C-alpha cells in the first residue's frame, strides 16, 4: 500500500515530463513538433537522403556530420529519353543504264526507271513498292517489270537488292549509293542510275534533286 500511495502522490508535472521524452531521430511526418523539435535532412549528399525530426539541442551535432536544417529537397525527375527516329529514305531514278557486261564500257543492254525505299533505323528495304522496269531497245520496245522483294541499305550506303519478275529469272543487285547515284552489278552486269534521294521522319531530312 505504501508503494501505491507513493506513485499516486507524484506530481502530474513529473509524469508529463517523463512522457515527453522520446527518440530524437523520428522519421518526418506531415506536421511539425512544437515541443522543441525541428526537421533536418539526414545525409543530404548520400544516394538516399531522408528528412528526420530531432530536438533543437541536437542540431549542432547533426550539422557537424553534414546534416542540413529543413526538409530534404525533392529530387528532380529524370528527363524522358528521346523517341527513336523512325525515318524512311527513298531512291528514285527516271531511268538507268544496264550494260551487257561487267564494265561501264560494255554495250548497252537495257534501261528503265528504278525506285525503292528503306527504313533508316534498320536499313531494311520496305516492300511492297520497290521496282525496276527493265526496258529493252528492241523493235518494238519491250518491258519486263521487276519487283524489289528484299534488300538492305547499310550505314555506309552499300545496297543489296533482290528483284523478281513473272516468267523471268530473278535478278540480284549489289552496289553503292553515292549521293544520288546508284552503281554496281545487276546479276554480274554493270548497272547505274542517277536520280534523287529523299528522306522523311529523320533528324536531318533532305531532298537531293
């Protein structure tokens, strides 16, 4: 009974003082503690700074090891990565020279317009749409319409094409696109065409006339 009486006889102020004591490093909430508490940014230069609440008496000690007074700043959002460029380039020539031999001096065999496009990001020739209309200078003139079914244009503008025509043997082209001039071998025979290169949807759109 004497112990119980002693506890009940303690002043209320002593009990309140005991309850006010707590951890000086509580995590920050949405309110300020008005009983001698302040907010600091703990380890502001680390990868994961955190805002904590401490007693004012501990501020000097926290500043000594790099903490700063006030909330930690909100880190900026990282910039959005740029969208990949999905551009397309097109080669178009009103006519071509197809020689009957592997040299540019070989006799002329045929002419005809040529047209194809490719995706810049992959270098893959887009189909359908590519063609070469092989025109023979015969009497009367005749035409074999070839469709470009596959192909690539490399980053160095090396060109590979596969051409197919009804009731005719397939053709394959390997050469180089220099500026707006396409030169190479069409199934082993010299081929050249000068036209235009136009690109759309790229960072450096251009049109060669």
